[in-house]
């Protein structure tokens, strides 16, 4: 398991709106189109969706990408009119979340642009798909749910598809 560390950018002075504009410019500079933001701060929901063109097995495809940055909390002092004094509360630090998103996107886009990786490798978990049930989700969410259920269909028949249990395989080898 990856060890949790203190999140970066907690002291950024760049407000979320400025970083959002920088992200839009970054995406434009790398040829990304169809950028769409969903910002519902009242429900702690921020999503970025965009369309990127890639070539898979010699065929050009446009794929939709959806990214949800993490919500970092910070202790803030805010006025409480009921109590008539300042109170400390945990509130979302959107500036920090947006900075993390900016640098994450920049690293991925540069990796693709300079030939270190491909769009599908860098953004596979964020590719938007529609399930047979009609539900729209990302590849990462769909795979995570399949793994949690113990089944994973990768072109095989459903009865023969399952997630490999490493612990069981070790026992069988012994």
C-alpha cells in the first residue's frame, strides 16, 4: 500500500479560478478540445472533462476523459453569527486541489507529447465509457467495481472471467 504523505500545495497563493484558467490554457496548448468543468462547491464536487484525439492501432479516435481532483480540507477561521465569534472549521482548500490537478495534468500531457507514453496509457483510468446497463462511468471506476466483486471480464466468457487471487495462487503452488 502506498504511504499517505502530507499533500503538496497547501500554502499556494494561486486561487482556484486562476489555476482553472491555467489548466484551460495548458489543455489548449496540447491540442485538447471540448473542455468542460463542473464546479459545485456547495457539495464539494469538482470535475473536469475533455476530449483528446489519440491513435490506437493505427486508427484515430477521440476519447472523453473525466478527472475528479481530491478535496483537501484545511482549518479555517470563519465568523459564526449565532455564537458571535470566530470559529475554526474544516473547509475545502480548492486552491490546493486545483494546483495538484494542474501539475498532474501537465506531467501526463508532457509524457504523451514527448513520446514517453501514450494517451491511453496515461489516462486509461479516466476514459469515459458507457456500460451495457447504460450507466456512464470511467474505466477506472468500472474496473475497480469489477475487482471488488471478484469478476473481471476482458473479452472472455463471464463464467471464466475472474480476478486472480494472489494469496490463493501462492497456496496452490506450495
